[in-house]
C-alpha cells in the first residue's frame, strides 16, 4: 500500500546521478576543476570605491555608475594591469580586483574623478608616427568679418583632412537648424561674439605663441609641439589638466590630437540625448548647455568655425581621451547643439552617455583597499577548508551517534549536496565569473548545518509517525508529506534572508549571501530528489525496515514497544524473515 | 543516546513535559531582563567597533619571529617613517607568529612607506605584508545597508509567515522573537567587548534567517496541533502549543546542535589558525545568535503566539469550556492530576495526545461529549487514504 506514493525512488536517484555526471562532464570538458578563488584567498588587491555625484545630492544613477566603471576599466587597462576585474556592486560601489600585491599607484589612479572637457583641436596626426602630410588648410571662403586668428601663426599645420578633418564625418550643428547661417543677426547672441572676437586678432598677430589665459586664444608653444610630435598613442594616457594643453588620443588610438586648454567643462552641460530627429535619417546626439555653458559654447564655436575646414575641430575629452572631435562650421547659439554624422545607434548612445556622465561627474571615495599577501590568502583558504572538514566531521559523528543507521543517509546526502555545490561553484565561476571568497567559504560551511537540519526535521517527523502507530514504510511517506512543508517553509525563510542580503548588502557580504542562498536551494533539491528516495529505498531493506538495533529505527530507540506491522524482535523467527514490513495491520 | 531517543518518545507522547507556556511569564521576564541588560550595555559601554568603522590602515604579516621587543621595535620603526597624521600606531601580536599594526588613514605613498618599514623591521618581503585600508565612511555605509536589509527582511518575513501560517499573530510572535535575538546578540557583544567588524554585521544578519528557521519548525507543529482545536474542548490553545514545543524540542535541540557544529569549527579554526579576521568575527556572531535563537524559538516565540491567540474570543471560550470540563472530570473521577499539557485527560493511551489533530477519538475516559461531530473529517495524511486505526492494546493480538 505504501508503494502508491513512493513514485519510483530509484528513478529519481538515477536522474540525480545523471545530472551530477553531466555537471562534472561539463567541468571535464571545460577543464576547470577548481573554483575561481577570490583575492582574499590567493593574494591581491581589492579596491572598493564609493561613487558620489559631484553635483546633486550625492546619489548616482545606474548609468553614471556604469559609465564610471567603464572609465575605471580604461584607466586600469591603460596602466597595463592584466587580469584586473572591475565590477559595479550595489547602487554606488565599484570594486577593482587586481591579483598580485602592492599596487599603490593604482589606488591613486583609480580613485580620481573623471572630468569631461571641451577643447579646441590644434593639430591631429596619426597615432603612430607618420610622415607629416602637406598642410592643406583650404579656406572655406567664409565671409569672415575678422581675420582668422589661428591659421596664419600656426607653425606646423599638419592637419590631414583625409584622416582627421571630420572624423566619421561628425559635425557640430545648431539645433536652430540651417536658418542661422550667420550668427550676427541673432538678437540674443549679438553681444556675445563681439566680445572675444575683437580680442583675438589683437592678441595673436603680434606674439602668436603667447598664451594669455583665454583658452580661445591659446597657441601651442614649441615645447608642446615637440611633446606632441614625440607622443604615440601606445603610451599611457597623459594627465588631464584643464588649464593646460593636452596631447590626447582618440578612443581607438588611431589619431593623436594636440588640444588647447579646456574651454568648457562637462558640468556646463545640462543634458545629452541620443536619438533620430523627426524627419531625419541617422542617429545624432543632442546637447543642452547651462546658461553660462551656452555662452561659452557660442564663443568657442564662433572662434573655431573661423578656422579652415579640417582645423575647425572641437573635441570632447573625457579622462584624457578624445571621445569625439566633431567639426564646427558655424557659431552655435542658443545653448543647444547637435552632433551629427554617420552614427550607429550604439555610437550615438555611447557618446550621449559620456556627455551625460560629464554633466554629472562622479567622484570616488576610496572605501576599502585590502591587499592580501599570497601567504595570508593561502592561510585563509586552508583555514576555511579545515574548518569545513571539521564541521562536516562533527555533523557526521553526531548523526551516527544519534540516528545510527540513518546517519548513513545524512552522510550520503551531504556528499551529494557537496558534489552538487562544488560543481555549481566551479561552473558559476566559469560562466558568470563567480569568485569564491573567504566569506563565501564561511557561507558554505554554515550551510552544512542548514542542510543537515532538513534531514533532522524529516527523521524526527518519521519517528513521530512511527510513534503514532504507523508502520515504518507508511511513516516514510506520511512523515515526508508533513516534513516537506516544514522544510520548504524553513528553507524559504533562509533563502529570503540570503536574497535580501545579496541585493542590499555591500562588500564581502555578497559572497556569503550568494553561497548561503545557493546551498539552501541545493539543500531543497537534495532533500527532495535524494534523501527522501533514499530513505524510501532503505525502508524496504531488512536492516532498516525491520528496525535493526543499529538502524536508528529500532523500537527501543523510537520509544515504542515494537514496530507496528511486525513481531517483536525477540519473537521474530530469526532465520527466515521473509515477511515484509507491511504497514496497516489489523 | 538511546535514552535520549526514549526521552524524545516520551516527550512526544506528553508523558514528560515542561510547561513552557504556563511558565511563560517567568521566561518573558528573563527575556525582558536580558534585553534591558543588552540595551543598557549597548548605551553604557557601546560596541568595540573595529577599524573598519573608524577608518584607518591595518597591516598584517605572518611567519614572523616574535620576541619581547618586537612590538616596541615595530612601533618605533613605523613612527620613524614620519608619515603625515600617523598618530600612535597600534601594534599587536596575534598567535605566535603574526603581527598586526593599525594606523590612522594615510596617503598611498605613506602606506607604502609604512609597509616597507614594517617589512624591513620584521625581515620579511614587502609582498608578505597584507594591508587593509578603510575609508572613514565605509563602516557606516555597511551599517546603514545592514539596517536597511534588516528592515526589508523583517517586512518580507512578516508577509511570508503570514501567508504560510495564515495568521498574522504568528508573524508578530516570530518577529518579536527575532528582534529579541538580535538585541541580545548585540548586547553580548557590548558586554564582552568583542570587536565589531563588517563580518560581524553579516553574522548578525544571518542569524535572522537561522533564528526563524527554528521558529518556523515549532510553529508548524503548533499549527498541526491546533488545527480544528475549537471543535473540541479537550485542550486550550496554550495546551496544544505547549505540547507542540515539547514534541519539537528534540528536533530544535538537534537542529541547533547540528547548526552550531560547523559554526563552532569555523570559530575555533578561525581563532586558532588565523587569530583574527572575518572568519572569527562572522562565526562568533553566528554562534551567539544561533544559541540565542534556539532559546527564543523554544521559550519565547511559541509563548508569545499562545499569548496572542488566547486573546481571541473563540480561544477564550474554548479555555472556559476546557477548564469547566476538567473541573467536572476531576470531581467525578477524583483521580486525574491535571498537569497542563496532554497525557492527562486521555488517561493513559499514548496515542490520544499525539493524535489530537488526526481524528476524533471515541474511546477513552473523555467520552460523553460528542466531540467528534463538530470536527470535519479530513484525510489524515499525504498518502490520501484512510489510516489504520489502532485498537486498544487489550484487543490486539500479541
């Protein structure tokens, strides 16, 4: 009668076995037998940064955080550090994990605030040293009211229009459209261009290389020119100081630029969006400036637009990298601008994100820098493993002492759970980059107890049922029917705790919460597909089913006079016990 | 051990029982006292916050030969670096061959110099000195997130338990017991002066899940025992709850012991082998918390539940009926010595008590009131078939 609900325990066990074999087979194919260890177990530096918005209330958005992470990735890769892992964590943390000890300079480098600047381009060359092309500054024949300030005094106008004049054909353009070809008629903007423009010709013709503080009047001196000529893009990115000229490379490192001092700061941007304009075909990026930023932008575009095509580039520089260098052909008033050109959607979005980030740059607090020596890492790993083995041993000893033969079930179940957990940790490390940290190991060890507790709940329930007068084999089923609800409820609470911890907590808590949650899930799986079927099978054996003294199910142990459905052990004919322990006797 | 098993069986039958619920006032008083002491200690002494909460730099190196002068030597070597805002470095030895130095927050360059100085003084390679540099706000960030996690968790758990037991009172009892556990654990930290580090915070948060695990197991049995209880007048809600606690106490003790074993081994290994660090801090908090959690899920949570439930009019009516009947039966039978929990009324038969939720029993000394009629007949188990009824021993063949 009991067999009606014991839905083929053997088959369930085989399925679990197959799954395990599959998992280990994948491990064998991937040739990864060991979990990915965290830096606190193998030595290395972990930097935890807390991002804070410079403007605004200090909260950062997810976009800003991702952009900040990208910037830090570039810095770390630029510093030539291999194997570094940069990840966002929670709502405002970025962790940088670098194997190997002592990365003092890295901490400084990584923690800097990345700022966005707009700079005028004075020269552009291929990133690798190439023979300079003939200057081909072709005047656009613009009806200019003032003499072009920048082109005549330039000592080496090595602009190559072919490669760099308007990279990808990008250009700044006014939102107000083609209706404003000349800025002068515009009412609001009339006073503005007049201010810088007269000053420019006054300053430049007599002493061209003198930099009088106004970035619009900047002219590179000889030293800067030399530095620019010597620079190649495979060198680390230079320090981006807004007041000074900058030698910078494009993102793909194909072109190097000589840039003037910063004209506009990213914070003078108020918004940037990528989109396709109504009636337009291609992607473009729309920018809005703050009031002051809009004026500066108008001044700058007025000045730059007077340069010849090819030299009229206005670069967007983030963290020392020239993100984009659109050309300017006309002054752009109104505090709004567009960057147009042959954008793909992702290019446009990337650029908009960079600009948005520039508008609200993020500063970093160095929250924690942990440098673990490989030796301490090794010590911690071995301590974790030792603690795990001792804990496991104690649980097994206790199970055998208290539950006797059923201790075997505990051991086998724990082994199955351990195998499943190990495979999951290894494979998650391979596929999702999950790293096992010290607190993760602690979570695994704590989980031994939680897993074994499920068995305790079942076994105690089983014994209760026998005490209530059921036969052993029916107790296995009725006890399970009740125990499984308790186990599910209790495990759900554990899982909930792990989930809340994982989502909300920071730092090493995550590793702990992850392994705890993972093992709670595995515990549920094992109890259902391994422990229960195994007990069902064992209950059919003579040893357990007849309540052998060592089985943990003997009458005395259970506190009943005898197991229902069978004779007292003493009365039982010793030799031929063909009787099956069938429940439900009369 | 087999004796223990027998005790389990006798507890199950209600032959021996401790009146957890009847004596709840004593245990509530004990708990209130503990919580008050904890809060007092927390406010009076505060927590010994680790460097993670104050900000600073910690250097640690192992495999060092430690002599009597080591601490003074290292201290002066660190001071000799003249790092800016160095303050007084705190040098401690851990175990037989580890040195830990703590300084105030320093520049990156100074950290490197102090690291070099320590390495040179102790004659170890620089790479063997582990450093940990913590910003001043890191600890408060962790603490804030922990408090947020705590609140979110409590709200969610309240909902989950409510849904599972279909009883907000169970949620309330469980949560009060849980908060009680956290207070006492924190109080023990304040009293003894254990270092509080982020790992401790993880530990305390994990207690949440664990303490509830036990409570849920006990409540599950309470629910089973009290199912359809108002249809009978043999047990009050408190009686049934008390029986549940007694029936699950072996389970509670076993699950607690088994949970404590791995945690204890982390604690011992973490302390002996590593001396200090996240393993020790985490496991200490867990160890204390799990122990307190076991206490609360046996003595406090079910008692609270009974206290809440006994206020319901239905349960009060039940209590009056049960007491009236007991009074009547004692005067009639003049024998029965009414103890609180089961085993009493049924007059001997072990199965009476444990089956009180299973099906109405018609036999026994309690006959007279038609208890069976008001109780719905339900399938008794997941097997979905009627269970064999057990005949009195005298009628059973040997």
